[in-house]
C-alpha cells in the first residue's frame, strides 16, 4: 500500500508547481505515508494497486487533505494577525484543488479568513464548479450516473 500511495502522490509534485514549495503538502504527504504504513502494519494487508488500496487512498486522501487545508488557513490567519509572511494564495488554491475545498470552506467560516476577498472567493467557487463538473463527467463516462 505504501508503494501505491507513493505512485499516486509523487506525480502531483511534478505536475502542480505550487506544491513543490508548499510545506503543507509535505505535511499531507507525511500523513498519507503514515496512514498507509499504519494500515499495512496494524490493520490489514492490502495488495499493491488493488481496488481496495485505491479506495483506501481516496478515503485517506480526503481526510488528510481537508485537515491540512484547514491547518493552512489557520496558519495564514495567524500570520496575517501577526504581520508575518503569509501563505501564497496559489498554495491555498492548490490544496483546495486537490480536494481540500471542504476544509477550506469550514476554515473560512471558522477563522473568518479569506471570506471577504472577492477575487479569492471567485477563484474558490470557480474551482469548486470545475471540480464538480469533472466528477460529473467522470461518473458519466464510467456509466455510474
């Protein structure tokens, strides 16, 4: 399962440029590897590249990316209050793009952060619409809807 997760996550570093310098993506990567290791070691064995390993990847991915996105918003809000260096918006959008939009939405409400900036909100909702459309077309292509 570790190898499956590595094969699925590593291309993201190559293809999505803002992730290459994003410390929160490194946290996400570490959480995913830890989850894969603990699952293999203590819960059950999963064959490499099996349907079960891909489904577990999706579940762990959604949990980890949303937690990390929530933490990134909190860190950016704290940096804004202190006047420190901020997290670039491209990094936050990259985390949202990877599926962390639920964590981003909750963090916007919880921290009251990035919820009044119109350009940021426009990009956030546009990305959400594109993700919804992509999921719809994939499910339609697979004849699941």
